[in-house]
């Protein structure tokens, strides 16, 4: 979605990644069982195809405690450490908490499962997207998430664009399969940029951060 139709010669973009949201979408749509994407490659691929200049990639994720989930703690700790070696990638992480959730089966039986709950990641993305818009740090906010709570960010950025009398776009990139009838939508009030498996696979991370058995 565009805010204020002023033409620009150079269009600066900042990419915002909800790491867990993107992982679960890719798992549901493409069947991948671990976060095998490279955020910087995904951001560069979209920006390059649109003629945008990628100025920063910002990655946000919850990380479980070692005592709660040793596998995923090792995976995310190792992947984050690798991402932080790239000076153009900013990483924000916070603890991923696990809680028992009661599931009701069709036959009436109940059972409890341990479910990870990621608190505050969408809020952090929203705050940073709005803060950087106020600072005129980008012309395009490219969000890799399908969290509809972020639709309110579009309204705020629209107001900022009007106040600053400038052009701003907010776009949403997400895994998509045209053959599936019930593919989830992109974030409302944004431009949708569906990623098919071919495009996604071009941006895989060659490293495997899963702990070796």
C-alpha cells in the first residue's frame, strides 16, 4: 500500500522478519520442518525484483530456554550468532515461554500439550517500523509476517507519510501455494507479495543449525 504518491529516484527499503511466523508459514505451505531460510537473501531477492535499495534487514524471534527445549535453543542460538556476523542484519530475540494448553478432541477427551508462546515480537516489530518511519529511515517497510495485528502499523505509517508529506509503502511477503485453496492472507492494508516455493528455495540458508546427533 502506498502513502503519498511522490515519485522517488532511489527507494530505500527496510525488511522486518518475524522469524517464527515465517517458519510456521513455510512449514504449512512448503512442508519444511525447520527454519531453512536466509533472511538477507529473501530481503535482497524481493528488493532487487522491485528496484528497491535494501538498507537494512531486521530479524525478530523468540528463543526457548535450554531447559524447555534443548533442540530449538541450540538451533536459534546458533542461527542468530551467524546472522549477527552480517553488519547489515539487526537481530532482536527474547525468551520463548512454554505453557500447557488443553486440547479438546472430537470424542470429548481432553489432553494437555506444551506450547511455545512468543510474547511481544509483533509489538517490537510495530514499534521499530513506526520509529524508523518517523526518522525517515526508509521508503518501503517490507514485512515478512502474516500477523494481522501488524495491520494497525499501516494506519500509523499512513499518518506519518501525510505529516512528512512523502511517499511510503508497506508490503507483506509470505509463503504461498496457488494450488492450496485455503492459503492464509497477507497482512491487511499492505501490498501482498506472495512467495512461491521456487522463489523461496532460491533463498535457502546452506547451513544447517540443527544439533548433530
